[in-house]
């Protein structure tokens, strides 16, 4: 299952945690991180990994449905997909 693979890395878990309360972890001069999402560049700065590694991590989180990614101009904004997170946790509780 893609969700389990996405959650099997401490850096990807950190990204999900930061996106849960984006205003607490990120500041931006060109967007409202709580409303618009967090720019990929801000995530790259915070996590301290290469751009290609962060892109791979975000793509896996996106493919698993755990985040949404929206391209606007030169920026790509990420948000947690709370609907998927809730559904996953509900299913997990059944075990």
C-alpha cells in the first residue's frame, strides 16, 4: 500500500506534521501558508535535503493521497489532504 510506504520515512512524517499546522512551521511573503498551502521551496529549506530528494518525497506523499499539490505560476503549493488522512486512520482503527 502506497500510504504505508509514504509513512515509512521520518522526513516524510515530519513534512506531514509540519503541514498539519503550516503557520506554526512556515512563513511566506507571497502567500498565506494556512490558506494557500506551503511552497515546495519552503519545505526544501526547512528539511535541509536536496531539491530532488524533497521532490521525490512530496511526489510519494501526493501519490499516496496524503497531500495535495497545486501549481500556480512558478510555485507549487502543498497541503495535507485531511480527507484521506481521516479515512486512512478510520480504516487503521478497524484492525
